[in-house]
């Protein structure tokens, strides 16, 4: 997942970096590094972010998934 995609996902969920990090079980600094492209999510974190991204895609023909 690209840094831009991580940030867009977090913003789409209307979460701060701190809250997003807490939900994922990582530090704020980790989320910050993902969003700034200094590191990339790997393993389980990459899969969780990918799944979240798929679940939160806005479908113009129907309601958004909460």
C-alpha cells in the first residue's frame, strides 16, 4: 500500500494518526512513517490495511459501509 493510500484510508475513516495507530496496535510513529514513505506496512498490517481499503470503498450506487 502506498503512503498516499494509507493516508487517504485513514482520512476516509476520519481518524487521527494516533487513533488509527491504536486501532491497528502500532505506534503513532509507525503510522507516520507509513504515510511519509519512510517504511511500508508489511505482513499482517499490509493485509489489514488492504482489507480496510476494500471495505471502505465508496460505492456511488449505494450507501457507504460503516
